[in-house]
């Protein structure tokens, strides 16, 4: 059997999951992305945007690491987060607008890039001095665990959930940007008579939130799958 025949057979068997996006900014973001996709030069394709998103996230981590010696690198990190949003959010929209979708390739590459990107971003945060390394590692673990649950649900339920409640990738980026601005002026806070890094407090809250999302999603999906595959 030829390579082309194998590809065609795989494409026939593969069924793209239904995308579910219920985040706070989802509606306005979708309109903005379609508007940009319709005006993107033809020489730019989805792969270029995916690469842009990955490089921008890598550079975000670099900027965080450099902010240890120059706090204004936090502004550079903010600019990189904006570029990451552009590349990571627009690549799929561009493919859909142009009818140039590659569901398996796009899903795989996009989320492998996200995994590496999250490693670089949290690694830079750990080196920044604004967050304790344990907090940065905890954030990475929580992100990866929540991602694993999402990917398993996508495979078993045929539904790719891009958001949990009102929070999606864009909301997380907005919180990162606000956090960067806050760190410029108040990197340390006082609670109950003790001094804490602002980033450590924010990181702890984020870990608890992601942990709660993971538990809720895991319980809901387990019940759903149990009911759909009851043994007679």
C-alpha cells in the first residue's frame, strides 16, 4: 500500500473533535481572529503562526529569566505574551477560514509546542527571582496534568474543551500580563504580618484553581463515560 493510500485511509478513520470554547472573551476573540485571518497575507500560513507562538513563548521565558537583573524585562515578557496569543490563537482560525485544515497534524503540533512552551515559560519564571522555583515547577505540573485530562477527554468523548468555566488560554495570558505589571511596582506583599512574593501568592492560587478544574473535569467525564458504557 502506498504512503498516499495510508494517509487517505487514516484521514477517513479520523474524526475531528467538536471544539468547546466557553471562556469569558471567547465571542469577541473569535470575531477578532476571523477578521485578522481574512486580512492575513497569503504568503503567511498556519505553520508560520504556530512557529511564531512557540518562539514568543520561549522568549517569554527568556525575558522572565533576564528580569532578575532588569525588572523592565517584564515589559518585554508582556510583549512576547501578546505575540504568543497572536500566533497560537490565529493559526487554527487561519486554517479554517482558508479551508486548509489538517486536523491530526494541527492538533498534535499545536499541543506539543504548548508543552515545550510551558516548560520554557515556567523555567524562566523559576530563574527570575520573582517566584520560588518550587512554585514554578508546581505550576508546570498542574498545567500538564490539566492538559492530559483535556487530551484524554478529547480522545474518548470526541469533544475538545478549550476552556474550563470562564477561563481559557486567553484569560490566562491576560492574568499573566496583569501580573507582570503588578510585579513592576509591588513584587512583594504582606499578609498576616508576613512577607511573601506576589508571584508565589498568584502561583499558589493558580495551582489550586487548576487542581479544582482537574478534579471537577475528571469526575464529570468519568461519570459520563460510565453512563455511556454501562455493562449489561
